[in-house]
């Protein structure tokens, strides 16, 4: 998530696995840092794989996907160590509110009100398959591979199963459009 760990991965690793909080736009904004750091160590972009693990909540009811993702964003924004990241992208006040609330209560359910829809959508791609595919397309300008995952905090096993099924549908649809398999039913 932060520069020091990113630089270490770029110095010694075979690749960079970006944090789930890194959106496509944020990852793209980090390309100059990535390029400069690689050059510092005599490496090139093609020497590494960049892999993203974006949070994705596939649901035809986009507002439900946003609401179901809110606890995951609240939990991560509640970490004091992540405050500089949230501050840099314009959500510092909301992150501090989550930190304060988590410190007082220790219950994510009590802090989700500090996380706006806009904040959720900055970190989680929510909505129906077609909309999600369109929104994650810019990742391919930056990364070599994606490992989409569902937001997970405060979800029931049934909700997790439904969101994981949405990921399978997302991948199947993307593969079908690339001519790799038939379109899912």
C-alpha cells in the first residue's frame, strides 16, 4: 500500500501485487513511481508482473452492492497506518472518523455511517456484470493480471457465496467476450 513496501517489491521481487485499495486510476497514478523505482535498481517494467486484487461486488442492485461493501471499506479506513493513503486520495476525514469510532467501540457496524457511497465506490467496483467489466477495463492499461475478490466484512456466508458467484459470472462473461468460451446463461 505504501511507498516503502512497493519499492522493496520492485527492487527484489518478480512482481508487484498491489493492495486491494488501489483502484485502476490510483494504480495508473503510481506508474511514474514504479518506473522510477525500477530504473533506480536497473530494472524495466517488463522485468516484473503487476498483479491487482480489486474488490468487486457484482449485484444487479448496485446500491445493495455498495451497502454490502461499506463495512470492508470502513474496516480498512479505520487503520491508523492507512491514514496517509486515505488522506492523499481525499478521504482523510472519513478515515479519521472510522479510526475514532473503531477506537471507541471496536465495532465496524457502528462506523459504516462514516463511509459515503462515493468512498465505497472509490475502492470497490459495484454493480451488474456489464458495468463492472467496463469499470475494471482500465486496469489492463496498468497490470498484467487481476485476481478479483469480494468485499467480505460483515457479510453472511450466503452473501459471500452470492458475491463469489458474481465473480464467476464476471470472469465467464469476460472470457466469452474474448472468444474463449460461450457466454454464461
